């Protein structure tokens, strides 16, 4: 048997783990026919079938599982080599990062502090906007790396899940009536504090409430706020119930000014994701991203 092509081996690894050619094609940024052709060529090189194909997808057979172990080891080794190069910082090279509102305030600062503690006084420049704008910056090459929240997608941007987030309902510790809320149905008669129209957080909250209560039972809020900080302070003032990132209320909950309402029948989750123009990012931003992958901040 001739020497295996590392590119085909990596394609096989992604296909074997994804269990679907279509999913693997998206992850590899290749067409489905191209992925299928690489797998068939690899099987020809090995002289045997590696996958069991069915209407539900593909599954590695015994030979495929043996090759998958090797493919994982090769992938890990190449990652270590790449990381070794990326860990060598460029002198004075600025890390440029685009961040969405919540990540800019609560995720990026501890990452920057940790990175600078290891790599010295590396210069940083962070540009802040909503998720849609950050994705535009990355796609247009205005920033090499972004970190965003929510479920927005862009065909020109590669997204990689980084941290999990939860939108929690909060109310002032002094608002006794609001603190009795324990079910989503209780929110039908409570004053809701919402973000401005077009906010990704607001869209998630309204969609979730409509799914539990029905669209007609979701109250139209008269209190709208254009930033995470303003909606938190409105909740602290006792104006109503706000849905905010669990990351964003750590200080207020610890200080006792806000309490998280334990809604038994409603849980809102989303992800914080890296955004890049291609899966492999080089330079100062690539070194920072590689370090941040290995040193995520602790979840609240």
C-alpha cells in the first residue's frame, strides 16, 4: 500500500466523526462530491472499504475505526506543531479583535488579561458592535478575528463554538412580587424589560416565550433598552423582569441587587463563537485565539 495522503486522512476523520457527508462537507468547506471522491480514493489506497453507508449516514467499520484512531493522532500532532509556532509571539504585533456587546464586556477582558500575563505587554485593539456588524467586519477583512453571540450566520464567515451561555430572567432583590415568579406563565402578567428591536437577545426571548405561552399571550413591552447595562440597571430599579446573559449579572447577583428567577419550564441557551474568514487563522490574532481555546474563562 502506498503512503496515505494526509489531506484525505483529515477528510476521513471529519466524515467519520460527523457521520454524514453533508455535515463533513460544511465543516471542511468543500462540496459533497469532493468529499465523497476523497473518501473513495482513500479506500482505494487502503485496498478496502472504511465506512458502512446507509440512508442515515456513514459509520466506520472495523478497519475504519482503526484508521480513525490514527487520523486523530495525526490531527492532534499537527495541532501541537501549529500551536508551537503560534505560541511564539511577534514582537509588538497588535491583536485586533471584533466583539459583540456581551462578549466584549464579560468574556474578552479576562482573556486579554490572561494572555498578556503569559506573553507580556502584547498590544490589543477591540472593536465593539452587535453580532451582525462584527460578522460583516470579519467577512470584509476589517478585523481578522471576532467573537460573537447568538445564532446569526454568514456564508462568508467560519464560526467555531467557544463558550456556552444562558439567558436568565432576573429581577430586583427588593421586588417581592416579581421574585415569586417561578414559571413562564407567570411572565404573562409581569412587566417585561426588553432590548431594542433588531436585538438578537430580544429575538431569542420572544421566540422562547411564544413557544411556551403562545404568541398571543406574550405581552408587548413598553420598556425597551438599547444596551445590556441599561436593561440590568432597569431591573435593579425594580421596573420589571429582564432576560440577560448569565455572564453579565455575576456582580449584581453576588452583591444581592439582582436575583435569578428559577423558571422551571423555560431555559434559554446560546453560544459564544469565534468568527474568522477561514478555519485557520495566522498572525497575532491566530496566536491569541489558539491560546484562548486552551484557556477558556470559567463559566459563571
